[in-house]
């Protein structure tokens, strides 16, 4: 009922939880009152929220810190700050170890500010300026507000400026700017430009463009060259927002600084977008000659490499990627660019270069996601080209030890079996760079008397999900059981999707840990099987491996039957309405409705039929069918048309769409894990 109240907040939902609270006592009633207060807060019914949280304190004791803190929060939000003072004063003394101990002083300070007592706010906040909380944006904003109200505008302006420039994406950044304007301590043109650049780097292109344009228009102290540069920076925002024309680029001013490099980059991108590779290459070459160290050359090289990769021009793509890694070795694009260069060398059968680059990949970017692939394909070179079977086994065994559940570890195990016993050779020095995972102590035996676990379960009863994980993490021993406890709480309510997401968030390196080294209950949370009987029956009816279907659903919807994507795909297997309608019609079902795709039984029946059709279209090759499920048939046929792949694994690694490549590998990896976890079930 509490979960339904949070979602719907309808009169019936409120009435149901109220009736539950009235019919119970103790912690059960307290949880219900907390759920009511939480819902009232979401509806901004602050007086009712206060009353509900107060009742929670009366009914139970385990969550008294939540009841008091949230009641104070409701009081401040409802413009009754005086109600918050007794709740927050000496909060830490009453509730030592509470989740809210760090934030209670800030809420108390905001209560003082709401009551017009800036001195009281300063008395609370000033002693905490060297505490960890002082680095939080909301702390600094409250302190600035207190100084401002107390007449110390210089200290306030310094704090506001730090928020606006240092935390531009925070909700308080715009408020900080507004307060500076109010105090007549405006930002300089350079500071406004710095903020706009930060928004651009965060891909907030609309906001960045607005700031560039406003600065260009109103920056009275700007030189003409500054205005010209801002015009070009605004144009690159338009490019990202897909509303920049060639004519607009041609009309941009001619400058002599790095903004000129940016203009060239814009021209190269427009040429790329129109398919004019000759013009694109000319602009990139011009950038390399005139602005060899510009960030915009770095961007142009990466964009160009990706363009040629998609166009299946391996030589040109490799040229761009190599230039990037050589000129910008510390670029955020360097690991992926270096791997593309290594892989394309392999695809062009330039095996010595491929071997060298793969070894460099392992040594220079050991924490990168490309390492399993680098280990596998370098092993293949040792095996297939150099016929050094002992060293190939060293690579495969290292891959299997460090990334045991990865897509490539599964392939490596196949190669180990194919090679068989060979004389041992000393491991190549490169392999010393491969990270070795330390032992992890994980348990599914929960400390039932742990106060934080008890509180987390009560919070779940109140549908206050956002507090479950932080509360568990307060326990000193939670590293060994916290992720499982959170997932187990969700699963106890039948929320398999949330349980799965909790395991994903845990940062437990599941794909580097052997199944035997992790409690089986963890794997069952990570690889759930809801709707299993229906799924298994439908999969078998379509001649499919049920574990393949489960792995696909895990990737598509995380087993959320109500999922609807941005592309308008529905349900567990993310079917488009047109696909669902076509399959239903073929099955003789009339009056099919799109909403039926949210019914797990319907979605599974039609989805397994669609997957079967896709596999049949590709002569039973699952990898091709999965790629088509994600990217569509046309790109897959285009990638297949090259037809010079030694095996399907080489085809998968050659998929130019990163999302599709990762999608195929993840599903195949998880299918194998499903088989291992549920072997014999």
C-alpha cells in the first residue's frame, strides 16, 4: 500500500494507508505514518506531513530520527520554522549515528534563516566550516545566505561565486547568480564565459548557448575578438543541437586564436554530416597544420575516426585514431582510439602492428574496458599467426583469471580446450600489467540484530526507498552484506527489477569473480528469473534457449514489465507496437491493443516469436540476430557484407556501433552466466 501511495497519491491510496496506521500499533503504525508524511511532502501538503511524522514518533521508536528530521523538514518547507527548532537542536545527542546527523545542522540553519535570524544560522554553520559537510553546495549556499542577510556581502559574494563557477550543474547555481545580481556584485565577463564553458563541457548546450549569446550581447567590456569568439562558441552549441547550417558557419567571423580552430572543427563536422569526406579531411589537415595542440583537433580526429569506422573504411579510421593517440595521449578518447587502431590493424591483417598495439593497450590502459578484448585477440595472434601456443595459453589463462565471466573469457576457455596441453613458457612481461582482483568477503547471512538493517526494512515498509541503501551503509560491516540486504529487501516485495539494480549499483566486480566465489543468492539477484515458467514455455515453443531470452530481457528492460523506451518499445522484451500488432495478426488475434504488450504473458509470447524469426533470418546465427534486435536489419546486413571475418567473434568485435557491440557481448556473457548459475534447475 505504501508503494502504491508514493506512485499514485490518490484519495483511495491515502485512505488505505491511513486505515492501516489506525489498525496497527508500534513500528508497523509508525512506518505507515512515515509513508503518509512522505506522500504529503511530495504533494506539498506540509502541515499534514508534519502531523504524520509527529504521529510516527508517537507510535514507534526505531525510526524516531527519521520522524523528527522529516517533521522539521516539513515545518521549514511549510514556513513554520519555529516548529523545527526543538526537533533539530541537539539532534546528534538524541540520535547518535543517525543518517541525518551531518545534515541536521544545515536544516537548523535554514530554519533560522526562514525565521529571519541570520545570526542564529551563522552560530550553527560557522563552527562547521572545516567539517566534511562544508564542502556541500547546500551548506555553502546557506552560509552565503546567512552572511548576506547579516550584511557581510563580500563573504556572501565569494561563496555564491564559488558555487556558480565551481558547481555549475547544481540546483543552487542559478540562485547564486541571482543573489549576486541582487547584491550588485555581478560576475565578470571572464567568469560568465567560464560558466558557459562548464555547461558546454557538461553537454548542457541550450544553457551554454544562452549564456554565450547573452554575454556577447551584454558584455560591454568585451573586445571585438571576444565577441567573435563567443559567436563561434554559440555556433558549436547549435551544431550539437542539430540546428546549425552551412550558411551560418560561413558567416561566422574570421579570428586568429583558438576560436579559429573551433570554426574549422565546425566546418569539418558539417562536411562529415553531408558525407563530404574530401572536404572533411581538408579541414582536419588544416587543423593539424595550424592548430596542432588544439582541443578541437582532438575532437575532429575522434569524430573523423568514428565516421570512417561506420563507413567501414578501416585504413582511414585507423589513421585518425593513431593521430589522436600520438598527439593527445592523455585524451579521454585515447583508450578507445588506441583500441580501435589496434583492432583495425588486426582487421587489415597487419599483424605485427596489431600485436604491438594490443600489448600497448594492456600496459598503458590497464583499467580500461578494452583489456579483455586485447588479451583475447593478442592470444589469438600468438595462436593463429605466431603458433606460440604456450604464450597463447598464458594470455587466455590470464584473461580467464582476471575477467572470468566476461564475453571474452568464455571464448578464451574454448581456445584453451582447443589447444590442449602444451609445454609451459614464461608469461610475457605485458601480462604483469593486468589487474589482479583481491579477495572479497561477501555473505548472504544477514546480521538480523543490526540496527541499520532493522531500520532499512522499516523504511522499505514505508516506501521510503531512497533511504534504504544509505541507512544500510551506516553499518560498519555492510561491505560484506549490504548489497545483498538491499536487494533482498526489494525482492521480498516482489520487486525483482529494483533488486537487480541494487546488485548492479553495488560495485561488486561480478564479472571478475568466479560463480563459486560469490554466494549463490547474489547471482540469483543479479540474474533473476521472474515469470520463469511462462518464459521457459514460450521459449521452448519457439525453439529458443530460455537463458538466452532471460539474458536479452535483462539487457532490454531489467525485467520491468511496464518499461516503455524513448523509442516507444514496450514491456519485458521491448517490442515496438507495430511488431506486436503484426505478430498478433499473424496469430489470428483481432483487436490487438498496444497496452497488451505490458502484459508479461503477451510480451513473452510475441517477443519469443520475434526473436525466433530474427534468428531464422540469419540462418541460426544468434550474434547477427541480437545485433539486429538492437540496431535493425539494415546495418547488420551492411556489416555482414564485408564477408572477410575469420569467425563470428571477429564480426562482433567489428560492429562499429559501440552500443550494439556491447549489447551483443553482454547478452551472450549473461546467457552463459545464467546457464552456470541455474545448472540443473
